[in-house]
C-alpha cells in the first residue's frame, strides 16, 4: 500500500507528504526510502524525540492532526496509519476538513485503521501507566466523511486480521480534486 501511495504522490508532483501520527517514524523512514519527500507529525513530544533519534536525517514535528501548522494546499500527500483511531467519531470531520485544507489540489490521502464499532480504553503499555482511548471505525462511514470534507475516494482495501490481530484493517485512499483550487469543503 505504501509503495502504491508513493507512486501516486510522485506522479501528481504536488509536494511533500506528512506522516500524521507518525509515532517513532517507521512509516516516515519507509516513505523516504521510496523517494518521497516526507516529514512526520505526532502529538507526543516523547515520540517525536524518539523518531528524531531513530531517524536523524528526517524531519519530525510536534502537532495535532486537528490543527496542522501548515499553509493551505501545501502537501502532496498525507499518510495517517492507525492515528485516526485516537479521534472520537464526532471529531473525525474536523480532522478530514483539516486534511483537505493542507492537501494541494490532486494531493492524496492514505488512511489505515482497525474496523469495528468499539471504543477501547488502555491504562497500561510497556509497563507504564497511560490513559488512551481507541475508536475502531467503519470504512463506509469514514469514506462518507471524507466525501463530505471534499475528498474523492480512490481505493478501498479491507484486510482480514492475521494471526497477531483480532479485527480487520481498512486502507482507504482518497484525493483532493485537481480542480479544487482554493475551494473549502462545506463542513
């Protein structure tokens, strides 16, 4: 999926890619090896510091997907792998409107998330106390919200769980119309 996404972005020639919710930067680094001009954004200062340590030649910034500190129409692509799972469904439209704002006309979006209707809460990870909510999403509902934000669905893939997973995964690719100009979605 990432290689196909990289080809789409490179063919459009519309600018850099933001790996939103980049975590430790593994996807950012992989896209870089595919020749994509890419940088990572994550809400967690500790995670950004880890990503910078692990990938000193790449750029990583602290930031929220609800308010990206980027100019309008400045990105050729956005990858959000397993990051919208931390956004309640009632706030997804806000995120997708922000993605629309920063994508250049013809820019592409790749979303990957767990499929379901569950809300999970985690209080421990790797031996540390945390407080983190997870929201599984339905692909049709996410696709509908992307469309409402002004993005056009390009491809959908529903992947069944492998032996280490419990729920299916959705991979949605959308794009901002090439003729979008400076139009804003009617969100």
